[in-house]
C-alpha cells in the first residue's frame, strides 16, 4: 500500500467510494462485519518444494459505519499475524477404499465386446441395450 494514498483517506470524511477510487476493490471483507475492508499485500520468494516464503506482509484494515463513511484505518504487518498449524489428516469413509486387485479386476465381465451391458439392471428388471 502506498502511504501517500492512505494519507488521503480521512476518518469521518472519506467514504467507501473514495477508498475504492484510491485503492481499488478490497482484497477481502471481514467475515462477520461487511463494513470492514481488508487490503492485503505480500512480498514472497520461491523456496524448495515449489512453495513461497513470505518475506513481508502488510494489511490495511478500513472500518466503515452503516452509511459508508470511514471510521477507522489500521495498518498491520507480519508481526501482527498469528501462526496457524495445518492438520494433515483425512476423515475416514468406510467402504470407499478399493484394493489394487479390486481396481484392476472390478469391471471384468461387466461389459461384452458387442456393447451390451451385462451389469446390474435398473428397477423393474429391464435390461439396457
């Protein structure tokens, strides 16, 4: 974020339209407070494994009242962030795992060379041709 642009936003005077004209659309709006706009900027560099390391991060938080007038402006950086641990686990779904043999031979005998389906029949017992 350009500091000169942020100086042009004056609490009690500037509006949402002014913020959009100066900074563009917000990166995000607060989940439970749509009158709180977030502008997020990051400097990153590639690291081993194809991931990115965050070198610096700046967040500008704009808080508006119900009439769309700016009430507060706060600048945050990477030091204000909280570390989050990602849990690497999955929820088991019984019956969805197929063995290698089931995957290889699962469709053997279900289809014939003539294109007639010999698999399960629909309700009523009619064979699909």
